[in-house]
C-alpha cells in the first residue's frame, strides 16, 4: 500500500524593499506636516477671530465717548415766562465747552442784542452771560454757539419772555443757516437732541454685521481645521 504524504505549502514572508520603506516614511512625514499645517492655520484663524471679537467689543463699548456735547439745561428755560428780567443767562452742557468760539446773544423783537459784551464765563459745564441792563417787557431769544470738547461747534436758540407780553411782537425766526438743528434746545426736544448726537457718533450697521460674520466664519474654520488635524493624526 502506497502512502502519499501531503506536503504543506508555506507562503514566503513578504520582503520589505527599500522603495516601500521610503514610501511609508514619506507618507508619515506628509501626514505629520499636514497636521502641523492645519494646527498652525487653526491658531492663525483663532487669532483673527479674537481680534474681531475685540473690534466688536470696542464698537459696542464706547460709542458714547464720541458723542458731541449737548445743552441739558438753561436759565431761563425754553418758553419760560418770567415776571422779572434776569440779570444773566446760564447754559449747562453735558461736557465742558472750549473757551474759544463761545458766543451768547439775547435779542429782542427788533434784533437788538442785550448781552453785555462777548466775554461769557465758562466754569465746569456751565456758561454764564451777563446782560447789559434790565430787560423791558417783551419776547426774547437766546442765540448761542459753543465748541464742544471734541471740537465740534454746536448752536441753538432758546425763546423766553419777560413781563406782560399780550401785545408784544415776537422775535423773528432765524433762517436756519447758522443753527445746528440737531442741538436746538426746547425742553421737550432734549431727548431727541440727545438721540441725534448719539446717532452722529454711532458705527455704521454694515461694519457691525461684517465683524460678526467674520467671527462666525473664523470660528467655523478653526473648528474644521482642528478636527481635520485630529483625524490625520
């Protein structure tokens, strides 16, 4: 009886060649470089996002610092009817007016100025203008102009009356050429004047929108490249 011996066949072990080793090494180096590049890009985009956040904070944090000064009180007040003539005029502002450029006039229906000289006194936030004598009964108008702390000139008018004005003529209105309508003080319009000042100093809406969009885009880019770097590793 003849026995047939089964021979087991063993596959030869793969032999690493220099080319395959170099390829694997190059792939590893490339992956590492990609991960490092992604991390650096993520850091750079994070810095951009942080800068944009600071920009938005500065936009919303300090708009009032750029607002022009405004008139917040006056003696006499707008449309006030006085029994006795005042000795001087006092205006109070939200900031200290500059010494240069301050002018206060008190005119009657005949456009006569009753202010004594042009040397209005400035103390803190108040400007005081003396009158040249006792005002007779009638309608008057304070016409003022000052230069606010930021160098912007503001002006306005304040009408008032003294004594019996039943038949007294009123002061002719200005043509508006020398008056900044955004800063005219009439008591009830004080809030409106304040809103106008803040509006002038505000930042355009498109700047805020662009900054917000930039933060969102930079944040998404940071997340994308960071996650891509982790997958590569």
